[in-house]
């Protein structure tokens, strides 16, 4: 297992450096043009704000005119850009979006007061908020759910079939549900392993 910067993950699979990538990666048509996904959860986005929520952020509308940090080139960046556009369409000031290579750097901007919120995967937000040392709160961004996939080289059919079979086996045995429940992530469950289910 290797911890790799987000933008290097798909190229790493394509060059054969890795067999697959599991990294809260949204399965979407743009990425399907490069890798084949086996979708393992249906997950959405969330935000992290300072404990006590001093900026009063409860949802996307409250981000207008504020500074938001995100991981560069991920679904969180796309959401921030969408929210910025929505603010401007409503005649409000857009978002100042700060882009970073990883979640840790993006979260630091909230901790040090440079950003009022960071948009991230809800799973990441919930995990960070559970750490009392970080002094942050997690908020769900409703309606952002999409499949996350295990990305593999499209020509590696044997591995794709094996991963799909293993996931289906975990789901059917009930172990999949137990794992999600242990992490309070029951709401992310899928009913079966789907190949390239992202639309």
C-alpha cells in the first residue's frame, strides 16, 4: 500500500506502478475514459468548519463571499466552483477557493483561520470531526452522493472481475454491512458491486 498525492493516482495505475487505486475517488465518465471502476460505496461530500461554527456556515449558500479550501482536481474542487457560480448567479460575491494537493493541507487552512470551511468527502469530514484535538465540526452536503470506485486498468479484466467478486461476496455475507456500521457509515452502503456505475 502506498499513500500517493491525489493527482498521481490514476497515472500510477495506468503506468503499472499500482494495480488499483482506492481513494474516495468518484466514479465519473471522465475518469472512466482512463480506468475501470468497481463501485464500493455511494458517498457524498461534506464540509469542515471550526468548532462552534463561528462563520455560521450551514450549507452552500452560506459560502458566498467566504474562503474555502479544497483538494485540487477532485470532486470537492468541482463543488466549490459550482457553489461559486451559484453565488454569482444570485448576485452575491463568489468563493475564494484555495487548492491543495491533499486533505491535510486543506484542513489546516480552516484550523489557522485562512479559510472558513473546507469541502471534502463526508467520510473524511466525519473522521476529522471525531478527533477532539482538531476542533472542527462536520456538515453533510445533501444531494452530492455519487459512487466511489476502485480504479483499475481497463485491460486488466481478471483483476476487475476478482475485485467485483470479492466485494459481492462481502456484501452477500453481511460482512460489508458490519464494516460500514463499525465506522458509522451505514448510509454509504451499495446493494451490489457495479462496474462503472458513475454517470
